[in-house]
C-alpha cells in the first residue's frame, strides 16, 4: 500500500511552529512600515527621507550580511541553538530602537534587529522536518504566514501607533521575540540526530560558490531581491500618498484591511491550481507580469484613496503568490547537502533587497515623489520578468512506499529496474530484507496500477 499523502502530526506541528516563528521575525520589519516614515518627521534627523529609508531598511542590511553565516552555523551546530541566539539579538535591537530619540539611534537598533538573522535556519529546519511531498505545503504555510503577518501589521500598526506609539511597537516586538524562545523549545520538534548530522556537510567556500553560481537559483535569488525591494520602496510612497489624499494615518487600516483580505481571496485559486511544474511556471511568470503592469499604472492611481486601494490590491495578490512560491522552489532546487547554505544565500539577498528598496525609495521619493519610486520598481520587475522565462521548475515529486513479496538479490535488482522504467517514476529503491519498495514519483504522469501489477508479478 502507498504511504499516506497527509502530513504527519510531527510535520504539521513543525510547520505551524516554524511558520509562527517566521511570522514573528517578519513582524519586526513589517509593523513599522505604515507609520514610521510619518513618525520620523518628529525626530532629529527625520526630515531627511534618505535616513528614514535607511532606518527602515537597516534591518535588511544586517539580515543580508548575516544570513549566509547563520545558514552555515545552522548546518554545523544545529538549527535550534542558532535560532535562540538570533531571537536574543533581535530583542536587544528592538529595545534600543524603542528608547532611541534620534534617527541615528533608531538606525543602530534596526541594525541589531536584523543581526538576529535566523530566517535561513528556520526555513532549513522546516525542510529537515518535512518529507519531499509535503515540503511545498510547509513552505506555503510559511509564505502565507508572511503574508498574514504583513496584513496584520498593516491593519494593527495604525492602531498600535495610537495606543503605544512607535517606541512601544519596537518594545512589543522585543518582548515577543523573548517569548518565542520557550515556544521554539516546547513546540517545534528537534531535527532527528541522523538527519542533523547529514545536514552538516563539508561546507566552505566551494559549497557557497556552487550555490551562488547555479543559474536556476540565481533567477530565484534575483526575484526575491526585486520583490522585497519593490515592497519597501512602495511603502515609502504609500503612507504619504494616502495622507495627501486626505486620509488620516490612524485610518489607513481601512484601506489595508480590505486590500489584504481581497488579495488572499484572489491568490487561493492560483495556489490550488499550482499542482504541476507547468502550472507553477505559468502562475509564476503571470504574477511577475501582473506586478509590472500594476506598477505601470501607479502614477495615475495614487491620487485618491479608492484608486490607491485598487493599486494595492493589484500589487498584493501576485505578491502573496510569489512569496509562497519562491521559498518552496529554493528548497526543491537546492542540493540536499547544501540546503542551509542555499537558503542562507536566498534570504541574504531577500533582505539586501529590503535595504536597497527602502534606502533608494526614500532618496527617490524625496526628489521625484512617487514617480521616482515607480520608475525604480518597474525597472526591477521588467528585469525579473525577462529572467523568469528561462526558469525551469522541477517536477513535484511525492514519496511512495509499497510492500513487496520475498525476493532474492537478483529479483530485487530486476524489480528495481522495471519500476524505474515506469512513466512518472523518478527514483526507485527495493530493499528485499525489509520487503519494501521506495519510490519518488511525479503524480502528473504516474499510474499506480502499473506499480501494483509489477509487484504482484514479482520478478
């Protein structure tokens, strides 16, 4: 009988726990976006929008620098110790930003927040704790959590700003980071020791360059850089545009809430349809194209609240789809022995995009208003769209386990060869002593009846 296609309780527990942890980390970046640029106007040095953009994006700069080392360390010393250290560093940075009364002090706090660069370790741990056929589900849960965190941040940030102010928001994120440490200990399962040792490959610069030079990984790495640069640059312009259109900062949630709910509803059909490699590729390219088309219309849409809300809906629907697809594709393409390093490179480039987008967005908005931000975003997205046409999506493989009759060595070899020759079978391994056949199959071209007939026929 084939193995169950449902996630095990352990896989579900790991996916939920790590998704929550990832969401908490992204909360530290997202929650200040709707209010910080306007709050910074009251700070010494806050009249310089380039410094404001750096304060928003400094988090991403240290994330970018440290994701690769944290990915290496998680491969060598285990995932959980690296996660604990990162949460502690993040909390220290949060409290410094909370007590900072000058834009330069807040930049220091944001730098330290980003220095707790655990995203690579979290994603690698999710890959460690899930089987191949369920890894896309786990990564989709993480991607959806990022989107949900963003939605929560946009809606809650104006309310939190009114209740506790931006310093209080920084302090709250620090408290939540400390509270997450016992959750990691008690909720997230440990990586099996044998798997943990296997994950700790030889590493080093050869492994790093191998990952960095892979053409398919390069496409995905550029994509995550562009996606987050566009996001951060956009949120230099959006709060000011809504305020200029006559909406008070405390009321911005009235735009963000329906936009995020609508974008989640619209992304569901795309995620459901992404069952084969062909569908994933089409949806991926279509989402990038929609982002580019939406940005081309932005200069004419930011003049009113209703049109700005429509523009944000057009942006966040493909954004959420791509945010779910990119981590899953990285874990499927990356070499198994260098998964932590590959994810480290990916998340480093993601946060580099965060920094570059925020810093450049602040500079461009101060000089050319929203038109400068739109020009930057459109250029990044046009390059991404061109690169996406060369993307190859690996088949979505699922693991199957079958009970076989007693066989000698020759019979096991013969059955292995016949199983490998079947349509849709990518890997086959027969272990006569266990009376088990282990297959990795592409469900799009796989007919289980053929497997059952071969097994029933023995040799």
